[in-house]
């Protein structure tokens, strides 16, 4: 066995252990993590995981009564399986009022509501929140960024704050931290 063969074997074992470790770490759901609703295969792979579209739900952590659903592509293949694939920036977003709206604390325009890693090191998907005070509407924007270059791909969703079950609708402008 040559030195190159041994090094290649050791590198593969290291990458496999790293991928399994990342997979186990991401399998446990932490507080504030989105709920997986479903996944749908888009590209079939013979011996490795398929490419998929995954749809998740997340509750706004400071605006009770608002939930967002987003769909992201997830790469399969060896790099996806090992957790080192750089995911594309295509994300769709839909946010809705799902109960009476209650603000837990003040927030700034464009404040980050949720962040998720989309590559091994440099890329993140972010959902940020704002308030259209004139219309009393919460505005959510999803985009991805990278240390060197971001992505112009984005999606916006709006949530008009409505009365719910006899409770008056609060004004989002009252909760802006200016």
C-alpha cells in the first residue's frame, strides 16, 4: 500500500466521520430551530441521498401569532451526505398570522428573525423582519449572504396584523425600537 493510498484512505475516513458527526448534530432539534414539514426528491442518486426540496415552519420568536414557512433546496450526493455542500440561494417564503398577535419585545427594522447555515463555512440564509407602520403590516424578507459575495435571490412575505377572536390588533409601529 503506497503512502498516497494510505493518505487518501485516512482522508476519506476523516471526512466520513465529520459527515456523520454533522449529521448527528443536525438531527437533534434545538429550540428556535424550524420544524420539518416534508421533503420532496428532485434528483435521484443511486448510492447517496437524493437532491431534495425541504419545507420548514418556524414561529417568529418575538411576535407570537405569526409563523413562516420556507422551502429550501438540499443537495444530496456525497457532498450533501457529508454536510460540506454549498447550497444554492433559492428560497421561498410565506408568513401568516396564525393566532392573536402579541409582541414580546421591541425590534428594529430589518432585525434578524432566523438564520441557517447553507454551506460548510461561509454562506447563511437569513429571515429578517420589519414593520410597514402605515399599513400595520409585518414584512419578512429571506435572503442568503456570503462573506465575499451575497446573492440577489430573495423572497418577501407580508402579514397584515388583524384582530383575532375579539382581541384588538396591536400596532407594529408601537413595537419598533427606533
